[in-house]
């Protein structure tokens, strides 16, 4: 069969199959072009999910007549002035979008530069250019999408589903550029120069208020990386990754390295089948990341993915590990969180809670639970390192906002501890609180390795052996010493004490993750589950009566415990009920 050069129209349609998957892809490409043109107001209108019409209007720099002629030619772009693919600072740069869209639709472009005598209109079907009365910026209208390739139409979903895809694209671009105003169908509006916190709330929903932690890690000494943005507290999660917004050098991406790092950071505070919310902006030197991986430009390749992953995990874990005391002393930005105020003059505000003496509000004591051994165990073992204070010795004990979780009121139901700050009632789950304290103490201990007289040999495929050995150093830190045993087996020479696992299944899972993502969190997850189960079974139980000193010690400990806001399963440890909310209960507002 002879080799022939394909005609231009077929080349463009093939390229369209890579760039233009559905209406959302068209919107993404056109809006990115508008951003590159310097627009700060972009209006998007979509009809029938984008099937019949897509219109994008911007107030950017516009195009001259000659530029308009070239813009629908393949690989024509204004975004690579020095022809350096490793120094890309634009959203679009491949020069494939407009000719690809034009090859599968009816597209017209109206454009004008600031101060020009007139605008210009291009009919992409015929290539005709004529003067127009367009005043400033650019308008691109795409009609009858896939009209020239009807076979592609049957792969489109319903109008509502396609509209949801378009909305998701606009949201991600709006999150990338909070300085730009976006309007979709005159229904979804993201104002220009909107505060990033307000934009996050607009995009993700009102339920994020009070539940986002700020990330701002400048790693200029480590390859010039910087991570900023917000992540949700572990008690705020979704059933899918829909509200995970990840950006690299201002570009929305769906990168495996970033997603894996996010999952690893939340490993011991959230269930594996739940997803945190985030808006994370990673900045790296342009030569350390390749954005020219796919026509859709949603994938990137890092020069040192392991280093990037470690940097992100550490940054997120440090934020999640902030204690309540840290947040108060360092004034950490947890936006919209009920404020924990400090009164330096040691005077009580007028609306402070005052309970004298401290009351027990609880059910009758269960004699089977009340015993001296339990009390001795709680005081001598679990609260040995606690900085606790007696409740009624000095006048300072009347200042309820001396501690982030306030002063003890009592216990209710033998499972919840009640406390009060100056303007909030605090309810603490005693089991969840002690479970987190116990887990963190276990986690900070050095893992003891157990040398084996006879190594355990696991047979595997040669490619799986190579994958597992690539993370051998990480395993060594977890107390697992492995080495190659020929080309198709791994030998375990040392393992964590008391670990009896199905090693074949574990290494198989590790190999699969490494080959898919370049890293593995399987061993860390197994360690987390083991420690979490131990902590759960060796903590204060619901239904257990505690005295005032024990309750006070528990609260002071959880204030200084990392990730103290949630237990090992992601459940909340404490709840603040503002005084203003209680006023509304009794119609005092």
C-alpha cells in the first residue's frame, strides 16, 4: 500500500479528535486564548449544552487583519516568541485549537484592536475576511459543533451533562484567575478581582465557610517551588474529587503526582473512599515541568516528581498538624472559623459563661465502669505528659477563653464533654479526642524492626520486582528491609515487629501503584490502619464516666495534639456552638 500525505481537512479533523472531545473542550480552548490575550472580562454563552452554539466574548487585545488570517492555520501561534518549549508562560501555545474547532463546526471570529478604525470578521469555513463594526476584543462563535463529523455526535451526552462539563471548565479557569471576571449564560457569575476566599466559596459552596486551612509554603531554597491555596479540614469531604482544584504555574491540571500527594497527606485523617476539598497552586520553574504532554494540556510531567510529591505532602501535613494552640498563638488563617478570642486584660466580657461550681450533667453512674484501675490508668498513662490545671484554685480560672476549648462545664451521656469559651459552647467527643491523642503518640514512636533469621521470599514478575525496589528506601523508614532475590523475587530481611501480613498481596499492590503513579502509599496505609485500630481499642470509651480533672486534662491535651480536630477515621472531635446561634434558638435576635 503506497504512503500518501493526508489532505489538510482530514489532518485538522484528526487533530480535532485530540483537542476537541466535547463542548467543554471548545470552551476551555477559547477561554484560555482570551486569557492569553489579556482579557479581564469573559462572557460565555452556550446553547443546548454547546451542541448548537458556543459564544465566547472577551475584552482582550484583539487581532490585526493579518493575525486573523493566520490564526486558523495549523501550528500558528503568538505564544512562543523564543521557540522554547521549556519556557512556556501561556495557557495555550500549540496552535491547534482554532483550526481543529473550525474543521468540525461553523466558526466565525469578530475582533478589533484598541484604537483601530474598524474591526474584522473571519468566516472560518471560507476563509473570507471582511471589515466589521466590532469595537474591541474578540468574539468567537462556534455553531453546529461536529456538524462536519456527524459520527462524533452520537458520543455526546445529554445537554444537561454537557452543560455540567462546561460549567466545570469555567469553574476551574475562574479558580485559576480570580482577577478575571467570568459569566456563563448570564447565570453563573464570578466577579472580576474577587477575593480568592470569596471565589472559593462561590465555586465550592457555602458549606466551606469556616472549614478551610490556608497553605503558604515558600520553598525558594528547594528548587524554587512554592505551594499556596486552601485545603479543607478533614471533617469536610466529598464523595468524589469534584471539588479538588489543582494548578501548576496557573494552569488547571489533573496530575497523578498531585492527586497522589493530596491523598497521602490526608491518609490518617480521612477515609480512603472520601475526598478532601482543595484549591492548590503549585509554582515551579518552567524548566522543571513539561506542559507539552497532551493536546488538551491537562497533564504535566515533572522533572523530579518524587521531590514534588514529598514537598506537597509535607506542606499539607504541616497545615493539618497545626494544633489549636498553634492556630491561636500564630494567628493562622482558617477563614470564616468561629473566632477564639484572647482577652489580655484578663477581664470577662459581659456575655461570658459562668458556672460555679463545675457541674456534672450526666446519666447515673454505671458501677461496672466506675473503678479505681480505670482512673489510675487514665491519669498515670494517657495523661502523663498533659499540661493540666486545677479548676477552682485561682481567680484566673474564671477566664473562659484562656484555653481554645474553654473551661469544663461537665459531662453528658457519659460520652460528651461540655466546655465553654467566652462566646461559644463547646461539645467534645471524649472517645474521638482520646483516640487522636493516643494515635499521635504511637505515630511519633520509632518503629521497631524485627530481623528475621530466615528471610521471607516473595516471587513476583521481574517488572514488579523493579517497581517495588524503586521505593525500598521508603519501606526501610517504615521498618521493612527488602532486597532483590534474583530477577523475579524479593526477600524480606527485616519487618516491623508484630506485623504478619500477606506480603505477596502487599507487594503486588505496591508494584501496581508504583507503575501507575510512580509512588506508593500502600505501606503507609497499612501502618496507619494498625495504629488506628490500636488507638481505637485503647482509648477512653463512650459511656465511661470521667472526673473533672480527667476531662480538663483531655481537653488540654487535644488542644496541643496535631490533627486534633478529627479522630483517626475523620470524625469531628469537637463542635463550637456560638452564643449568637443559641440566641436564635430562643428568638433573642
